[in-house]
């Protein structure tokens, strides 16, 4: 039995929920920031981050490693080195957005010129521009794992109102193209 631990809002978790839409698994929604769920997570996964999976007593964490682990079992798709780079771009932007959101929630996002904030903003601007070009070039035309990850990033950025996507028309069109997929609507963080 495969169990995926996560939350309904995390873009890192959602990518796996979408990829596993037609694969039998159990989804466990955790409240990771406090209480018994956090203590439970700490016992199994000292990174204290989600997603995490458990299969036959084996625990795997980090979405990238989880994807490798599951893809090795199901032999579903082979990523090129270029697509590995696409995943790194998506993950890096996602990480920076998570940091920015945490800073905002901690009331520490006041000084717009602070080095930490400037570096994260520069990173997300640069990566989103680049991803927009890659979408224009057709690199995300298929609904493969990197495309699922891109969708989850863009949709989460919109959901959390973390970035103005004005001018990033290919990214906006990419999101519109996939928003009615059943596995997308059934994992919508808004519902
Ligand atoms: N590299 C990790 C990143 C996962 C991650 O950052 N997850 C967020 C939720 S979106 C989290 O658990 N954050 C908890 C924290 O930072 O304390 C992965 O790909 O799984």
C-alpha cells in the first residue's frame, strides 16, 4: 500500500497527487506547522517538510526523490537531462516563493531592499521569464511530470497572490489550457 503524506495546499504535494491520480494510493492530509501531526512527521521525517511517502514500511521524502522512487517502480516516463534542469528551475522558484510566503507570514517582509528578499525576487523573476520562454518553445506541450510541476507552481503562485504574471502570457495560457483536467480540479487548493 502506498501512502502519500502532505497538505492540500502544498504545490510540492499536489504535483504527486496529480501524477498519482490513476494509481491506487492513500492521501493523508497533515497539519505540519503544529500539534500531533508535526510530532508524527518529525518521527519519520526530520526535514519536517512535505511531501513524504510510505510504502511497505519504507519512508521516502522530497518530491524529487519520491518521483524517482515511484517512477522506477511504474516505469512511466523518462526525463531527459534538459527536463531535469526544468525541474530544478521549477523547484528553485517554488522554494523561493515558499521562503517569501513564510517571511510575509512572519511579518518580516517589510524591507524590500533587504538582501534576502532581493535575491529571492530576482530568482523568481528570472526563472519565471525563462519558463515562459520554454513554454513558448513547446517544451511543456505534453502533460508530463515537469509540466504537472509547472502547473502546480503557477496555480499556487496565483492562489497565494505571490507574483504578478502580467507579461508572462505563455505561462498564463498554459495554466488556462490545463485548469479543467479532472485531476487538476480534484486537487485544487481552493476547495
Ligand atoms: N525540496 C522539497 C520541498 C518541500 C517543501 O518545501 N514543502 C513545504 C510545503 S509547500 C514544506 O513542507 N514546508 C515546511 C517548512 O518549510 O517548514 C520537496 O521537493 O519535497
